[in-house]
């Protein structure tokens, strides 16, 4: 399948992954995930400010 439309109508929205529930894990247990992933604590949701900013 394909779709065609003008580029000025294209909008790519954020796809941020925010953890809101640790599913019974302590903070220390959860932060051990840093061994395989980059984990950062943010007080506010991050929104890219310019094109190509991840």
C-alpha cells in the first residue's frame, strides 16, 4: 500500500517512551535496566525543538 500527498501536509509526531508505572520494581531495580538501555529521569515530557533532533 502507498499514499501520496503534498509534503506541506506531512506531520511527524513525537513517539516518546515514558514510564509511569514500575510494575512493582523499586527505583534501584528499574535503573539496572541502564545496562541495556539509556535511562534518564525527566520531570517534564521532552519535545524535540527542531528538525532532526532526537
